């Protein structure tokens, strides 16, 4: 009986203490971010060419983040948008406050976070607008013309589970108001990477990847006959399929691209 009375008294004290609490009692508490789910893996990073300590990164399911102190602290700047999966991010070299974000992690994994197209900010990430390519689902690379912040190329892998037309390389000359598909051989093959020839933005290399994520297969096929390397020397009006001359043959898989600033015509694939 004594133990029962003690418990009742303790509960009464607890309720009384809780009811007496006020907002001032929590004034010294500080919130800290402990998420979001799967937000830590990063595929997209961009630095401000006018400020060596100013960086942005995009997480596979954690939105876009910004640092003004060379990465010591980070702040989320994309949380108000309806999608959190970021596959690509690029700043306009001629106007670093113009940021393009491609949503959807362009990888064939056992779990895939899809996107809903392209986003743009013209004030350094304070506000965002959706600028189309909604059905691309997965975007891996964005190129912005070094001298024109409104001229953009996008490499879109497309829907992970089936064929769709929103695959390939897309171009906008008006900051994303309108898009044209300039490379994409079939509804099963998307674009996975893009690279400018340094000093010559009319020459672009594009890597295409034919792959699909079957719902019943944890490890999807990583190659297909549509995969390959392409090149344009006129800004995307015409493309050449690069074959032979030492380049890999057969059925290809995912191709990554890099060019050399020291030797502009040197390409790594």
C-alpha cells in the first residue's frame, strides 16, 4: 500500500512540474539537424568561382546544401521543394548566383529516389523555380555555357523502370523556359555524362547508357546496345558516334567522362 501511495504522489509531482513549465525554460535549448533519411551520400558538388569558401552540394535524398566557410558548416536551402533527391548541380560561370539543379539520382541501385526534373535559382539559392523536364526522373550532369547563363545542357537517364521519351541530352537556350532533345537514339537509352572541350563550348562529349531497373531484380543489367560515346562540334546540332580507333567495343555499360584543361583535346572515358 505504501508503494502504491508513493507512486501516486510521484505522478502528482510530475504533473505539477510539467504544468508549471514555460517557454522560458526551453530558451537555452538549440535544435540540430539529425537527418534526413539517406541524406548523407553526395553526388553533386559545385564551388562559387568568385568565392573560394562558398560551396554547394546535393545529396541523393537530402536536398541542396550551402556552405560559406569552406565546408565547416552547412545549411539546407532546398527543403521547401517537393523533391529531395539531387543528381546534378551546376553554377553558371558567368553568373554564380544562377544555379541549376537536376533532381533524381542517376544510378541503378536496389533503392532509387526519383526526381521531377530541373530547378533553377537566380539569387544564390534563396528561392527556386521548377523549369521542366519533369519526366526525366534521373539527371546526372548539367553543363552551363561559360559565357551565357541561360544556355544549358542536361544529361537525363530517364525512367528507371521502363522506356520513356524523356531520355538523352536536352538543351535550353532561354534558362529552362523551353527544352529541346538533341541526342537520344531510343526510349531505352539515356544520357549519363557530359563534358565540354576546355575553351571550346561548341564541342561536347556525351556518354549514353542503356540500362533499366527491373522491379524483380536487385542488381539490374549494367550494359546495353544503346550505350556509347558521342561528340558534337557545333553545340549539339549534329553528333558523331565514336567507335573504333582504340575505343572499347562490344556492349558497353556506364561511361564517365573527363577532359584535360592542359590538353583540351584529351578525353578520358
